C-alpha cells in the first residue's frame, strides 16, 4: 500500500488482485496468532520455534511457488510472496521473513530450477509443509560478496563428494536440516569452478558453532558451519558440476528482489508506526505531527517510499514475466535497502527517546535494517554490477 493512503484507496490496490487479498487474510491470521505472541521470546532465545514453520506450512504460507506435485501451492505469481512479507513487516517480524525467504526464494528456487526429480521429491515436500528448514552456505571467513574467493572444496571420490572447509554468517545455520553448499570443485584458466551440493546436517563430519550474536535480527539464528571430510552421495550435486557460479548468477536476482521487497515493507511499516506515534505524542502543547519539521520529514519519506513501491511493483511484474535480470535485481536491492536505512533512521528520530527503547518496534527495526545493505551482495557490489553492464553496452 502506498504510504499515507488508506486501505480503501483503489490506486493502492491495483498491484494486488482479489485472490491476493483473500490470501492476505490467511497470512494475517497466522501472524496474529502464531507470530506476534512469540516475538519477544524469539528475540531472547535467538531462535524461532519449529512449530511456527509447520503451522505456516499447514496453512499454505510456505511452499507457495513449489509445484503441486511436490506438495506446494504451484503458484508462480510472486505477488503471493509479497503478501507474506507485507504482513510480517507490519508486526516487525523481520527475522521470520528472512528465514522464510531463504527457504522459499533461495534454496527451493535452486532445487526447482536445477534439481533432479529425485532431489525435488525428497526435499521440496518437506520444505513446503514446514517440517524441514533449509539454508544456503556461500559466505566464508575470507569470502563474502566475492564468490570466486571461496575456499571450501568438494572432491569427487567414487560415488561420493568429500567436502572440507568453513562457512560463516549462515542464515538458519543453527537450525537447518539441510544446507545447500557452494564449494570449489575445480579450476579452469586460473579461475575456481564452483558447484552446489546438498548436505544434510546429520551427515558425519558436519558441525556448527553456537548461534552468532548480531546487531539485529536476533530471532533469526545465524551460525558458522564446518565441514571435516563430510561425505555425501554424488547424486546430491544440484545442477551441473563446475557450473555453480552460473547457477548462482541465474538465481541471485530473485534473492535480491526478495531482499528489496522486505526492505520496502519494512520502510512502509516504520513509516506507519511513526505517523501513529507522532499523531498521539504531545510536545509544547501540540502533537508532534503538527510541527512543520515533522510534516516535512514525513512528506519526504512518504514520497520516497511511494516512488520505490512503484518501481518494485514493476520489478515484480517483470519477474513474473521472466524479464527480471541481474542489473534490475541489483538496482532494486541497493536502492531499497539504502532507503530502508534512511527511513528507519528518520522514523527513530521522530520517536525521540522512546525510539531507543527495545519495547518499541522502531528500535528493533533500526537494528534489523542495518544488515540489508550487506546481505545478498553489498551496495557497492550492486553498483559494480549495474556499472559494468552500462560500460559493456557502450563499448565502441
């Protein structure tokens, strides 16, 4: 919904159709009953209940885009995923939104695009019903956005892969049941060749460190992973051997669209909380919102949010049509996440001292927002992707 517009405004509803709004009622009920009562505890325990995943699966909130033959909703329209992120953002459940996105928009997406029928049959139904949590292991202690710097290796030994190495900053790394590992499987012309391999976390030689303590997203468990002669069947290779970088390049735009939409939703939620707060809070005999400075700040944020939503709605339509590429994904990701940080920072300022208190959603939103310009590729990397394409298009 556009910032400052009412739910009944027809313009704000043009992006969603009646079936999306019907689905929204299901998601909202799930959020009200199964998320809001647990948010504080999740933050303290730094872990989300597995029952929450199973409930989401049972209600069709997970596995929306997974084909029906594998237990999912079989709906390719990404707007249904947008609805889920909208509703989670409204209550400040950024950590759960992040976990769901890794499951839905990342691991399930790779399996759907490159997995074998056997892999899909084994893993996708469990991801759809919430009985299995998946994670993807790309980042390493010495390799973040630079995927070519990955050191973890996978060596073929007969009908098995033997994996050695370490990963860090892995979302759902502490709780996941299966990890999609990005590993070096060769070298060509001086460049490492990467492959994607599924590793069940029950495999001997696999271990994980304690939950990492982070600035924000406390309820979203993040961990370091270690692989010490981990042996998995050769059939666990996802896609083609040594084609992992190309597979990643093909799927990263969706991950970045997911991050961008979460950023937009978080910005809209923070704005709405702030409008309510400044409308109720009094200072010097009048409402905070009645000061010109407050109105100007809100006007600036409202305008930026609405313009960004228009761009992202077009981006989602482009994705649904199959025309959402790397450059567009990079634009969406860097702009929205930088916007999120600007908006949340401005909203916290308008909350005054209350904004610094964790009991207020804006405080948590401020901490949760900071990673957004880093995860999924830093702002600087996004600009490099866009700039490189511009340069290539203008070679003489």
